[in-house]
C-alpha cells in the first residue's frame, strides 16, 4: 500500500469516526454514567465489533450478507431492538449522589460494557455494507490482501479509539456539572432520546438493490 493511499484512508477514517452515530452516543452515555476509565471499556467493545466487520469484509462474507435480504433485515431489527433497550435502560438510570466528592459513579462491569459496545457496532448492517463499499477502494488487488486489510483495520480502529475517547471523556466531564438528581435525570432522558433516534434512523434503512 502506497503512502498516498494510506493517508487518504487515514483522513477518511477521521471523517467516519467523528460523524455522530450509535457508537458515539453509546460512548457518551457510558462516560456520563461511569466516568472515563470505566466508560471507556465500551469503546473497546465497539472496536471488537468493528474488527469483526472488517474481517467479514476481508473474508468476502460481507458480499454474501449484503446480497441477502433476510440477513440484512435480521441484523437490522436486532440492532433497532438493542438500541431501544439501551434507551429504556438510560431513561430508568438512577441519579448518582454527588454531594460528596468521594462519592463515585456506579461501577460498570468491564465485560458487560465491552459486550454492550460490541453489540452496538456489530448489529448495524449498514456499517458492514458501508465498509464493503469503502475498504476495497483502498486495496490493491495485485498485492497481498491480508497485510493491506490488517493495515486498514488497524488504522480505522486506532482512529476510532481516539475519537471515542474524546466522546467518553467529554461526557464524563459533563457529570461534574450535574449536581442535582433533576439535572441528571434530564441528561439521562436526553441520551435515552438519542438512542431512540438512532434506533429510528436504523429502522428506516433499506438494503441497497442493484
């Protein structure tokens, strides 16, 4: 892979990662609830989901899934249901007692947060179709494919880790300003609404036809 090709893909990764989506909402939600260090486990799960999607595209299975209406809509409606579940969970989240500086946020289990992030990314079929359309454009078919996909995948994951760290950290700082239960409930319900919005957007997506 030439340096020019990699730089073009590197720039594209920043645009893709910075674009608000379900992953960004999930990262901010976890940062708000658990703080940066705990909430960042969610970002690691997002990357596992992203890595799986890249591997599927590299293996050629992505083309099969993209052509299958049944597979596309099964993944899509699972994603919609999961985002709605996260919305309900966020809406019902209890305010934290921040009257004492020693009082910390609820402790999220790392494996649960990783699995949460993984499901958010892997249950978005449009992301898989998107990568199926984008990644091959940066691949030289006459050169070894495995090393190219590893390079592209590592680049995308590293950029996304940085961006999700920003989203998680930003939300974790916001909690310091939310001193009252009323303010915290309002913020939780705002994020619940964002999850519902993401679910609604996913529900409107249709498989591209040729």
